[in-house]
C-alpha cells in the first residue's frame, strides 16, 4: 500500500509540473525549467504581464497564458540574456535564475495579435511537420500572438465538398494545387498547379491541423480559419476565364447567384466537421485584380458577411488591407464591428490614414483594424528593415485620431525565419509605455541577442540600423535588398524578382564594415547560436553587396572593350558567388537541402516525395511553367540565396553569360551593340539566351542536397573575408 501511495503521489506531482501550457513550454525550452518559476494567471481589465520575485524564484503572471508566455520571454531576454529565436528554441537556464529586483509590469490595449500571411504557409511552412509546428506555436506564444491564421488542411474542406457533390478525385486534382502553391489558390489566384496531390496528403494534413488547433486552444489563442467568399472551381462555371500571371483563376460566384449560398453553407459545414467553429474567418475577395464584371461591390460584401454569420453567428470577418483592397465601396456597405482589416504593410505603406502611396483619407472608416509588419516578400534571403519608419508609424497610432479603431498588431510576412531583429521590435513595441528611440531599443536588443553587452557588436548594429535596416520613407521595395547572384544575368541587372521595386538606399560598403567588425570579436562568441547565425547572415550580405559592385565594374569593362579587366572582373564575380555558397553551407538555415529534405520527408513513398520535392524546387526558381515564369514574370520571385542552389543553379547561369561576353570581346561571336550604336541587338547571343531552358532541368532533378552544415561558420567566414581586399 505504501508503494502504491508513493506512486500515486509521484504521478500527481508529475501532473502538477505540466498542469499549464506554460509548464510544457518551459520543459521544451529546458528540461526541468518549469520547477524554476512561479506561474500565476490573474484576471485583469487590460492585457498585462508582470515579473516578480518570491521565495528565490521569478514569478511570471498575466491574465492569459499567451500574456504569461510573453512575460516569460521578456524575462529571459532582458533579465537572463537568453534570446529564443526561430532556429534555436532551447536554452540552458542557469541553476539559479537572476532575481527580479523590482516588480515589472507591462500592459497593452491591443488585445488582438495576429500572425501570418497566406503566403507564409507556402513560402516557409509548406512542408512543416508537427515537430516544427510545435516549435512555431511556442515562438508565437512567447511573442504575444493570440490570433493566428490557421490555414493548414484547408484543402481537405474543399476535397470533401467536391466529393460530397459527386465529383471525382480527378476533378479534385484539377482544382487543388500542390503544397508549395496553396496560398495563391486560397486567395483565388490559381488552381491545380503543382498537383495532383496523393490521397494520403489529405489525411496527414487533417491530422496536423487538428494538432495545431489543439495547441492553440491550450494556449488560449483564437485561430482565424479560411472563410467563403464565392470561389468555385473554374470547370463549374460558364463565365469567361480570368487569369493571374497566366494562371487560370478559380471562378467567383456573384451574390445574386443561387449557388453562392449553397456553396457557402457546404463550406462552413465541412469546416465545422473537420476543425470546429472559429471566432474569426479570413476572406479576401477580389485579391490582386480578381474583380468580376458587373458585380455590386457592396452587395457582394454583405452577402459574404451574411453567409458567414448564418453559419457562425458570433464570427467576425478578417480581411487583408492590400493594394486597392478592401474596396471602400464594400467596407461602406458593411456594419461596423463585424469586420477587422489587416493593414498589411503598416511599416511602409499604411492605408489607415497617414501619408503613404496607399493613403486613404478616411482610413477604414468605422471598422476595426490591425497594424501589421510585412517585412518579407517571397521568403527571400537578405538583410532588410524599416526601423525608423516602423517606430514612427507605430508611434503615430498613440495619438492620431485615425487610429481610434486600432484593435491589435500583427506579423504578416510572406516568409519567416529571417531578420529576427524586426520581428522582435514589432512584438515588443505594444508593451512599451513610451516608444523608444531606435538606438535605445537596439542597445537592449544586442545585449539580449548575444547574452552580454559588447561595444563592437553595438557598433555593428548601429551601422546596420543606419543603413540596410533603415529603408527611408518613399522607398517601397518589396522586402530584402536582393542579391545580384540570384538574378537572371543581363547587361542591366539590378533587382531579381519582377516586383521588388528595389532602390539603392544605403552604402553597400557598410555591410562589409559590419562583417569585419563582427569577425573581429567572433572568437569570443564561438558556439553561440545567435552570434554565428548573424555572422553568416551579415557576411552573406557583405559578399552579395561586393558582388553587385564587381558586376557593375565588369559590365563597364565590357562596354569599354577592356578584355583583361573584364576577364578579371568576371572571374572575381564567380569566385564571390562560390565563396558565398561555401559560407552559407556552414548553417542549416542557409542550405537548400534543409528545404528539400522537409519536402521529401512528407512523402510516404518515392512518388510522393518526388512530387513534393518538385514543388519545392519549382517554387524557389521558375515558380511556374514557361508562360507563367517568363510572360507572367513569376520566375525568381521566391529566389533563395542558399548553399547548393547557388552552386548548381545560379552559378551556371552567370558562367554561361560571362562566357558569351568574353567570346564577343575575343571576336568569336558578334559584338553586342553598346549605347546608341546602329547595330541591332536582336539575335545577339548575350540577349537571346533561353534562360528557362537552362533552369527547368534543375526543377526536375532529384540530386540529393544534404541539410547538414559543413565547416565552422567563424573559421570559414574568416578565411573568405580575410582573403579579400577592402
């Protein structure tokens, strides 16, 4: 009996350790960590967290599990010098934690904290399993997220609808795309591309979404599920086909079509069967030019809202503020309090009522809205940020009358796992009584990021914050300052993707200076994950910026017919590109093998793995077939400056291009016309390359790329940068 009693006591105490989601979070961070804290959930009129001390243990309290997790993250960063980030969510906590010497309280009136863009689900999360998702959900809780878009398994709803209507699996396959392209199907831009999906996919994703929703529920997060705004497969409509960058769009039912209510009812019924009800549903009609002819915008909006409310009376409609959407005529027709607008690009092009290219005099009227940080497009790799603008625009919300309906903040990046500094800034600002200066905030960030204060690293980040992380007002480029290495070669190369709108707004030699300074103290931080990641990323940017300078000099040498200088320049450019490949190979995050392994690992057999890998390869290169890549201009939109693809995809393009120019200088090919020469460029080998023909074979290949890092980041960076002149 005594033994049984002891076992019961042990079992009960074990349950107590993991009695809250915060205990589980702490144990995943560091085994045994939950015993080092006192966690208290208290009621409060406003969202808050507090740091306190009792009996030798830090106390973390708040009025929700997410707010408590946010307080825990605050304590780890600013009291322990432990910065948890996407690529490292584990830490070794000291045996005795630093004491909270004075109670610290932070509040926010912004109760809704949104996360994700539909694009994030394709550019970053297309092939995540539960282990990776669990890590992300912990990251979200630590950063205050309580209203995430939950789009995994949405395809299962549509499959069930079509099968319920008597359509075949072949019909389903015509409509539902591959996993790397779900985002644009969900936003009514394309259908079918990247498929057909095997039936096993649906079971896997349904199970995964239920795991995700369960953990969100445990944390107290309120997921945003996809809603219905009139989309049907194009093969079910007699209306003229509409196109998006050469892809056939799904058709859109108009509100006066009796089929609208039928499909809406079925959509919400099947969603409830699989995933239950939600308080928020995301719907984006007319995304990027999908407006059908003859539609009454206001009536369409009222119909979308009505069918949602009929299915879930207490639900609210979440809609993206992007470009012309949501159309003012639609917002004007909707009652206040039922719609929440995501001001998607608040740090650059706010639409809520302050000066920008998308300025709206009346903002969103009486509708609630959320201030969002977009930051990244296409999941591209590169340093980038708008620190001053983010601080300024968010500061405006504290006093500007146009912000009276502001109810939250959000992260709406197209791709994540990059530029952590910007996401840390955004997630901390709402909890601060006064918006700090950039310099003051960065000082604390650097100290937390590397676990201790260091004057040299402070100088590194000052250089970056005043340069590449300070895109100014009027600069509307979409995300990172793109690497010239990833561009399709040409005589006038600048941006990589068709819509980047890139502008030179900083001195490219400053990233080289930052990299040199970083290397000067590198030995003091050997083994520090955050330092080594940042070192590789900053050195990567420095090499890319050096490559751009070398490119322009080399093209000038060609135009000057300086054969020797051109050969030297082109060889230097190619050496830089290969050096970049080697440097990036030292970190898993920068290896194409990491992305491709995620894709292949979801397959249950070789056929499935090959399909998912093809999806992964196409998305980051051609994006589509020849028509969509070239005429639709989608190629290289999601380009990645990663090890492996640099060597085998980008390097052959540049070597081929420079080889043509060298042959022209050497008289083996007709010389390319320069300036206002009367000689036609038409048909010249330098401008007539069929790049798609060079690129497509890589998308069809199955050569294995390892995700395992090779070499020490510090040693390789020292060797590469140390061997180059300033």
